[in-house]
C-alpha cells in the first residue's frame, strides 16, 4: 500500500471507495437462463433416463501407447508464461475498467444505457459529468496499479504484457501443429459433442465421470474447454482489443462494426476476461479433485508419477507470479518513468510501422457547427470543462474527432 499526502490521497485514495455491481435486469435474467438451462437439462436427463453411459478408461501402458501424450518442455513453459501474462492483463485491465466503470452495447454511452456498472453512482442530470468524475477506486490487491485515476500506468502494463501474451500464444500454436500435440486439443469428430454432453451430465449432477490420466489424454469436455481457451478466447480478446484502438477504428471504421462498435467490443473484451477467469477457476478445481500431486507433476516436471516435487515447484512458481505483482506495484508508484521508457522501447518499433502510420479520415469535420460541441447536462464525455459547462479550447479538437468517428 502507498502512503499518500492529502493532495494525492484526494485523487488516488478518495473517501468514497464503495464498490457495487449493478447489472441490467434483462441481461442478468438472460445470463441466469443461459447457465441454468444446460444444468436443468442434465438433471432432467438423469431423472428420466439415468446417467448416460461413458465407457471406462482403458488401462494405459506407457511402453505401448503410441498417440500424442505427455507435456513437452515447450508446453510447460508456455503454460507458465501464459499464466504470468494473462494474470497481469486481468489485473491491469481491472484498473483500466474502473476508470470508466460502465459497459455498453452502444457507442452513444448515453447515461442509463449501460448493461453493467461497477459503481454505486448514477450519472447526475443536473450538472456536467465527465469520465474523470466517474472513475472509481480499486484495491491494489486485485488490480495493477490499483487506486483511482491510474489508467495511464495501467495501460502501460496492459500494452507491455499483451506482447508477451500474443508471442507466447503464437509460439504455442506453431509448435502445437508442428507436433502431434494438436490432437489432444482439437476435436476431430462431431461425435465429440455428444460424448462431451454425457460428461457434462455427470459433472452437473455431481457425479465424477471416468477420469482419464491427463498425461495421455483428456475427457472430451476437457478437450472442448481447452480448445475454446486457446482458439476462441485468446483470439477474441486480441481482436476486440484492436477494435478499441482509436488509430485502427478512425482509419477502418468497419472493423469495430464487426463487433457492434467500439463500446460493444469493450463489453465483449470484458466478457472474454470473465471467460478466462471462469476457465482458470474450474481448471484449478478439477486439477485438485483428480489427483493434485500427479497433475502438478504432469505440467511442472513432465512426468507421470506421485512425486511431491512438482507440487512444491508449482507453488514456488505461483509465488513468483505473486511477487511479480508486488514488483509491478512498486515500479508503478516509485519508477513510473522507467515503466514509460520500457513501454516505449518494447512497443514503439511495432507501433511506428503499423498503427502510427494510419491516417484518419476527416471528411465530416467541415460540416460540424461549434454549438454541436457543447455537452448537455448529464452527458458523459471524456472532456475538460469548466464549472459552467463550457468546453475548454484544448478539448475542442478531441471532442470534434470523437463526434466525427462516432457518427
């Protein structure tokens, strides 16, 4: 935790640190129905027909098993570094999110049109309300760098770690298809869906299905889950992240529209983060329930035995990850300039050859009247305004460009 003086505490550690989650009732009901329907269907099937049959797992003898199996060194390294980068992306993403703690499926961001908000405050209608007013506090225990009004530093960590996340993913997918390991993750028959459903019925009704030795294969529900984590959640997070880039959207307005607009892309990006988090929770739970020591040896040591060394080293690796959060917190507050230079060194070469070369289209600028730039009471705009609602000169260009490219 950081010790602030009074002036900085007013900005980063305000008296009002309440946290509330409000979800639009229609979205909440839809989410509950989507979760409960497959659970209810599983219970109905068991009540009417009993548990579906799942063939017992055949005895596997390592000497005569010829299919893809085991966890090569590259799989284990990718598993660890993916965890490092993904957790930092989630932590920095939470700090970015609370700087504007509302999510929409429209680009107007009209107050009251959000489908979820992470703040107890509704946008007032009797005065100008800017994004800076809307920003909320978040604990540095769960976010990097945490506190309030730290979106700049949070974005630096986010943009740094996304390079590691993408490079790890590319390296993993290349080696996956360069070896037979892809057969463990990619479903190769439509029958997989029916067999995965049978496995789901067992889990949903609190029955453990016949358990495969993960060193040699996964049950088919696991296979589908891993396939989605690698080939759906990962690419979707990257593509929706790009759709939030002003440089990309201002040059290629059609791209954000693929996701319903920039704000819809932001919402999908958030839902993808929740999907990753849910995957991690279920994954770790099943690892613990199906032989923790043996499973840890699989992914840490690359062996299939009950030795405790994999578990010890696994916990040590988790400790290293937690220490990296502490180090990132320390760097954020005591060496922000170092972080800025690190981001510039790592990200600028690629930016200079890609996003920074894009030129926005400004055709519509000549048709806007100055009066159009003045926000109405209750309008939520990321601008600088004085106490009377007048737009300051330095903000006029930003507002103009926002209106042009949201049109």
